[in-house]
């Protein structure tokens, strides 16, 4: 079985917080590769100023250039909208049966998992890996697990679901960077240098992204 990391997000723009999360998950879990999945139509984000899918995917492509174990996929653009992770995971598993998928998400996202479409099915389709992000840490994670999945079986630090998939917390270096913060900085004419790859910074400026407050 090929161990594949999947990392979904809006990536508007992609930054070092995303890249380090993927890098740390890759090494900690011994993954073959990590696939970045830009969301085509995020159900949670009704942002009228969301950049077009193509531009967000392009920024990820620029960011991961030269990293042989990182890839970007346009799967969610091709699937029906809105983009639901459960639907994406089912499509991936149908396309390739011999995959062991590790779905990577930040703690902020996990803490609102109950708002995701059919979230109970997620751990029946893939391993879930929750990385440090924003407020809280392992304690907040454990509390949320109790709330969301009260009867899940615990094996040490790992939770195991019927079918064998697991849920775990992966502590990573906390980088307090968000795309929202970067977009605000650009709009104010501030510098975003050193918070994201230089190629992405240049692309943002060239395309005039995030200039207008919608
Ligand atoms: P926005 O501010 O627009 O919400 P964001 O920086 O939160 O952008 P997203 O595209 O929403 O980025 O996040 C995609 C995934 O990456 C989520 O699972 C999120 O938790 C995770 N993530 C985002 N930023 C970081 C970070 N700095 N460290 C760790 N994980 C992160
Ligand atoms: Mg976010």
C-alpha cells in the first residue's frame, strides 16, 4: 500500500505554515508523497474575493517546485461543487484502490469538523492527521475527539476506527501565519516577504492579487 498524504485548503495564497505542515507530516508519517488539494468551491468560505482556482493552484505549483515528494492536484476542480472532502476521498479511493490515505488538517479546521459535510465518514475513508495550528494543542484535540467520536477506540496516542483507519494529533512547529493575514498585508501595501516562497510573493504582486477590499 502506498502511503499518500492529502492536504486540502484554499491556499489563497499558500504560505510557509502550509508548507511546513506538509513537510513535517511527510517525514513523521513516512509518506511516499503529499498531494496539495486546492479547494475549488469551499463550502465554509463564502468569500466573494476568493482567487480563481487556477491562480491558487498555480501558486501551490510555484511553492512546491523542486520538491520531488510534493504534488498539486486539480481533482476538486473536476469533481461536482461544492468541494466536500468526503466526496473527494471517495473519488480518490475509487480511482486507486491500493492507497493508504493520510488526510492532513490543522487543529483550527479539526475544531470545526462538525460543520463539514458527513464528517463522521471521514475516518472511514482515510487516516486523519491533525497538526498544530492556532490556539490550543493536544488537550483541545483530545476534548474534540471525545465530543465528535465518543466511542472511538484509543490505542495510546492514536484513535482507531472500525475499518482500521486512525486519527492522531501531530505536534509541529507553530507558525502563526495565515492567508487572511497575508491578504490584509498586501491590501495595506505592506511586505509579505519571508512569510511565503519568493516565487509566490512575486506572482501575487505581478497578478495584482488581494489589492481590492471586496
Ligand atoms: P485563511 O486565513 O484564508 O483561512 P489559512 O492560512 O487558514 O487561510 P487554509 O487554506 O484555510 O489556510 O488552510 C488549509 C489547511 O492548512 C487547514 O487544514 C489549516 O488548518 C492548515 N493551515 C493553515 N495555516 C497553517 C499554519 N500556519 N500552520 C499549520 N497548519 C496550517
Ligand atoms: Mg483557514
